[in-house]
């Protein structure tokens, strides 16, 4: 609120639930975020993971999260909600999503989309109508939450067995924000961890890729995210186990052989001269 008032911030963009941490804000915290729009700024909320909410023991399945609950007047509150079929319905190839917000803004978006690409393809829009029927949505949410919670719990248990406990387990999305600080250097930074797993046909995303502060790109290890990697528990269980087996292999190798040859194939900083890179000529 202070920054909005003193710096004239025009737009606040946030995702909820949040990638890559797997966390979600709700209740008063989400209400306060919506109320920021009444301070004279536009709030844009990405709610693509709104169904990926994992209930605590004894709580019911089928709940979802949306800032729409706290909007008083859709045409007066400058809040824009973005959602679609990509995540909740697991249909990224359909390229169908929707935007909710004040009528004048939606009209402007519709006109811009029409000029740029003609909008979402019509056959998929028609096919989507049956998918978003309330009874179908209710069934899908319960099935999705049970399925992904099972995979989340499985991955967390295996990470625990490997000595990689997750301090803040994900309560939403299908991502785990894994802190590597307890591992020996240089395996305790996301780039090295990524590099070693790649040798075992396994991919994690280095945490620094999620740091949007441009100053940290000059020295990777100034980033507060460099000790983290993002894991996905989206794939089937058998594929997740292959990835977790790869992590176990890397850790066993380090315990047995030490750090020889690990973490030396990339620059830690772009400070100083950069040597030219030679490669094959293409004609």
C-alpha cells in the first residue's frame, strides 16, 4: 500500500496459487490483495492452479480458490482474473483460457485479441462448454486433488528418505520448492544440481530461473534462489520414481567419490571479460 501511494504503481501482477513455491494465499490475505485495487492500482491475478488445493487431514476435497470471492462489483473493482483449461483441466494444447474483469477492459482485450490473432480457436471453445458444466467441474476437482495429493505425498516421503526434507511442503500446484543448502558445495546450488541430474536423463529447474531481479543475473550466487530447485510431481508415479532414483544416484556418487568434476562447466558470474565461443560453421 505504501509503494502504491508513494511510487504510483499502476499494476500489481501475482499468481495464486503460486509457481514455483506451491503455496497459496487465501482468507484475509487474499482479501487484502484484492483491496489493493481500491487504492488506485489494477490487480492482475493468475489463477490457473486454482483447483490444485490439497486439504489437510479430515478436510473435504473439492474446494478451490479464487479472488472473485472478495470482489464487490466486477465493473468497479479493477481486478483481472486469468484462468483456463491449461492446468486445471490438463489441456494445454487446447489453448483456451478466459479473463474476468471490468466490462470496459474486457471489451478492449477482446478487440486487441481480434486484431492480433483472431482469438481462441472456435472448435475448442465449443468443446470446452461441456467441460465447464458445474457438475463436471465438481467431479474433476475432487479427482484431481486426490490424484495429485497422492503423488505429492509420495515424492515428499521419498525426498525425506534421501535426507532432503521440504521445510514448507506445497499446499497447492504440482511443484516442490526444494532447498539444497544442506548438501555439500557445489551440489548445493541449483545449477550444479540440475547439471548432475541431466547426466541421468532427469530435469529439475534451477531456482535462479525464477528470480526476476535483473541485477542477480550478473552474479548468479547473489540470488536468494540459487540454493533452490523446482521439482514437478505432475508426471506419472513411475516417471517420478525414475527421477527420484536419479537424485539418489547422484547423492550416492557424491558420498562415495566426493565433488571431483562437479560444478565446473558454467560461469558463476559475468563480471570480467568473456572469451569468444567457437563452434561449427553453418553454411
